[in-house]
């Protein structure tokens, strides 16, 4: 793929000290925008993407030629209505859609970074993206929104910049990555690193690609994004283009074929090292520990209005973890709304067509903006 | 309904923090927001109602008042409202205790089971009363612990809960309840409205 087609970038010349101790300079941030900024500059919404997302929230992604990852929620007349709002989304640092990431060339060595790239955190991602406000000359965002890892960035954003967003909507996320989630991420990383083509992270310099490892990582992760009921209803024990079992290891079942397909299309658009770095950032995310066990402290100074949303069948970022954030916000008397949406689509619910979710989100944004 | 809202609104002071427990679809919250300069939050158990509240931009959390009031610190609200919901809880006693912990004051309204029409219904028809305020059949009513104005009055007296105001509502007429007219009001009023504190 030609990555330089249609990718907007800013180069940030303000040095950023990363949590790992390194400082980065003149790093690029790839972004996309939808809708337009009004004269008062009060209608900007910064959307944060999840693990494998990118800046192409809506419309057609120019690289994959598929619909943007939050096509259901963002667009003209949709919940995040681009007729009324100016939507900004940037590829996180560590990513592979044009922002400073492990697949970029290290100017010091003229080689692709690979695992020489610094370990980044959710905090680093958010601090990098904060520069977008300056770039677009926005004093205060109307909202910061994101699901999953995007939700973690939303929480971190308000914690770091308590007066820079009127509204924060973290969806299907957590304030502290659980042992189970770290375990799943480790499974994905080990799968990538077990691929001989990973070459200790140096595959790009050696014209190799750990596609098998990355594909298995994606397959395993994909299962965690769905629910048992959802899978059973969609696939059951249905066979894939055959009348009977073949007594072999081909994809007999539709679910096998589906997962293999998910794995194979993923490797075309995602970099294996980015997968390592971003999952690591998620694992390191612990806003509770960052505030010495006192989560309310993370939001103490904020006037930001929160809406927290979870889904009944999400077992990866379950309601209980989302509720922990609600409880912390109530402890400091913050303005917080919370609902658990009924859905059998698992963690992926926030990305899919779940009308109750999309309607609540859209109405909340519209009403809150008009009462502004 | 509107009358009840008006009374509640009159009991609440300006520039205060208010929590509406069992806020339903947010009608009372919106009413209070428009009529009073207050900072109001809500907690509601029904997902559909919570979604309606959030659609109106209200700060409402989905939760069960019997468990989820725990997350609010002591005296974190100036007023806590419980409008016609007390009878629906498994343990109204614990809920009242929690209301008075979370709120400096609580406003509790109860549909009066001692209202004469209710009594006559049971006396003459011999079936569980159905009225404007108690519209459900015995088998599908959410009301587990019906009480009368007198019951609630005595409940507060027994527990040394301060009754700052006790009001009776009948045909849009408001009157005060005191120890001398308690039996009369318990017969004549459809709704009791109480402002209580620890």
C-alpha cells in the first residue's frame, strides 16, 4: 500500500517527554477531519481511536477503500453529526497510519525503528494529540470521545487537561487494564514474536513480514470483541461451503473461516510492531495507580461533563469496570451520566449498528451542545 | 403531578446540589432545572428511562438506589428527592437511612394508602385498591411496601428523624400535617410530602 496517499500530517516541533524517559522531537501526527469548525470554534470533537483504528473515522478510508471504522456513529445526520460538528481524529503515536510509529525510519540510523522504537503509553498518545488544539487554534473542545482504548485516552485527556473539553464520553473502557486484558494482549504479542519472520522486530529492514503471527493475534483478539451468544447466533455450528465434516484441519466451520478471513485482511492494513507497542500501551494504562490508588483524584479539578456507556455483553471491558469510573466521578461530585446498553454484540457493540446506543449518544451530544 | 413538582420545587433552595432518586424519565429533573438554579443529578433503575434522561442531556446514572447510593459521599447533596418510589423498595428503611446520609435533607413523597377512597375500595369491593396514584393490579404492582401518611409520620417520629415539613395534597390543595390533624389528613389526602433531616 502507498501510505502517503491522502494522509494529512502535522509535524510537532515541541519536544515530548515520554513516560519511558526518552524525549521525541519533530515527530509526525497523521490526522483527518470531518465537518467544519464554526466561527466561535466551539464545535470541535476530538475522537480517539481504539487499538487497531486509525484517523479515518468516517467516509471511505483512502488506504483500505473500506468505510471508516466509526462509520455508524460519525457522519452527516449521525450521532456525531458532521453537519454540526468539526470532528478531528489522529492516528496515535506508535500507530501505522502515518503517525510516528515503529514502522517509520529512524533518522539517526536511516533504518526502520522496529523494536528500537520507544515504548509509548496512553498518556504519551494523549499528550501528542493535545497539539492538535494548537494546530487548529481551538481553545476548548466541545467533546472528547472514544471507545475501548479510545475511552482510555478520553479519561487520560480529561485527567491531563481538566478544562480543555466541555464533554467527555468514554465508552466501553476501563481506568485500569485488567489482568485478563493484559493476558489477551500478551497472547497476541507472543503470537507475533513466535513468527520466524518477525526477526526480533527487524522484519521491515529485511523485507519480511510476520503475517502469520499477526493474523493469529488478530484472530484471538477478535474473539474477545464478540460475545458467546452473538457468535452462537451468527455462526452456531454451521459448516463452511460443505455438506459434512471433512475430517481434517481445513476450515470446516463458518466461524473458523470467518476468523481466518479477519486475520488475513488485518495483516494488509496493520503493522506487527505497532500491534506490540499499542497493546503494551494499553497494558500499562492504570489511571488508578497513577493517582496512588485514588481514582477520583484523577478528575478532581475538572468541570467536564461525563457520559459513560457500557454494554451488557462486553466481557472485555465489563460494566463493572466502567462503573468504577462513574463511582470515582460521583465521589467528587462531577457531572456524570451512565448507562449500560443492552446488546449481544460484545465489546464491538460501540462500533456497530446498535440503535439504542447511537440514539442515546446522538441525543446527548445534540442536547448538551444546544444547552451550552 | 405538576402540583407535586411545584411543592417539591418550593421546598428546594436556590444554588443547591440535588439528587433525584428514581428519577424516571427525568420530567421532575427538567422541571426543577427550568424553575430553579440548582445542580441536579439523577439515579434510575430502568435502562429505557435512563436513555430518555441522557437524551435530554441530564446527568443521570443507571443504578439501583438500594445498592448504588453507597457511592455518594456523606452529605454530598443538599437535597435528595424520592418521589413516590419509597414503597417500591425491598427495604424502605435502609433507603431512608441512605437518603439522609447522602443528603443534608430529603424530600419524600408517598401515595397515601390511608386515603378514604383506598379504604372504601378495600372495604366494599374487597379487592386491592386501584386509584390514580395506585394504578396497578396486586399481581403486577411495583409497590412492595405500601404505607399511609400516618405510618410514615410515625416511622420518622420513632427514629427521631426530624420532620421539617409534612404536607398533605388533596385535589390540588396543600395543607400542613401535624400531630393533631394527623388522623384527618391520613383519611383525606392522596399524597403526603415530607421534608426530613437527620
